[in-house]
C-alpha cells in the first residue's frame, strides 16, 4: 500500500523534464557531491556516466539545476576526466546548458586542467573524484 502511494505521489507531482532531481528510484544513480558556488544548487554525479578511459583514468558527468538563483529551470552539465593517481587535478572536457524543455542552449569548450586541491575551493570536484576512483578500485 505504501509503495503504491509513493509511486502515485511521484507520478502526480513529477515534472516532465529531462533533468528531474533524483527520485527515490534514482538514488543509486545520482549522488550529491556538493553545492555549486555560483548558483548555490546541489551538484550531482551521474554514476552511470562513469567510463574508464585509461589504466587509472575515468570520465564522468556532474550536473546541477540553475533554478535556485536564476529562477529559470535550466540544467548545467560538465564532463570531467580524473586520473586516480593524481586526484588533485581534473581535465574539463566541456560543459552544456539545457533549457526547461531539455533543448541544448549553450556549449562551452573545454577550459583544460584545473587544480582541485583542498586549498582551491573545489570541494565538489574532489568529492566526485573520490567516489569515481573508489568505484574503480
């Protein structure tokens, strides 16, 4: 009975968008890795996006919603590569911005390598790196 009620509530209240925040059934796919410093939104790691790219390197995608600050239902995604032997830096492969309908609005070219050491203020990336590299072991 409770399961049917939860399912009904999720179905009735679900917003039909490409980037719904993780629901109960998605809890294992999406994991919170921090707060975006720019728009104060929760950043999620998509565990299904993790792909091995080398002996100790992995590619993954993180995303957040821009809604809390801008009040626009947009989704921001970034593709990242981490070498698990050098977890204090990442390589950005590029980013994408989608509107409320899931239409691609903007892409940004890869800015290159970024320091994500504890003094750099990049907690979100460090947390994602830890999860990705732990999964790979």
